[in-house]
C-alpha cells in the first residue's frame, strides 16, 4: 500500500575526523537519533568535497585526505526534527546543517513473520 506524508529532511555536513567524547561524531549522532526514536538516518562518506576553508578533501592518491566529508541525512516529522536540533547544540562544533521540506512516498510491503 502506498502512503504519502510531509516531513523534514535534515542534512548534516561534518568531517570524518570530527569527534565527540572520544567517539566519531557521525557515530554519536547516529546512536542519538536511534535512541530518540527518529524514523531513520543514513550516513554517507563522500569521495571529495570542500567547505568554508576551501581546502579540498579527496580520496585521490596524490592528495589522500584523512578527513573526508561525511553527510548524515535524517527524515522525520517537523516536531521530531525541531527536538533533535535542540539536542545537537553543543555537540556539533563545526559543519553545516541544512533543512528542507520533503514528501515521503512509502510503499508498505508484506510484513515479515
């Protein structure tokens, strides 16, 4: 059965070397999102990119970076996204967060027994 609804996509851009309390930041955020009951999150490791400093981070052999870009995407209701944004304050020291309205189109398949 097809379901449609409105939601918010939160996209968080950080570096692979970013940490929080000794743990990779992306891992801490992923666990926090799960513990807070968000619908889902995905962590993507980029092959290249640059940010405010304009320094290019890349997987190219001649400029191999130890700080590749990480993008975390989280989709949930506006209320849950607002709640989690408040909890992220003080955790993310540097990076970029974007937010946009999205339409969720979900096809529900057979439930596994």
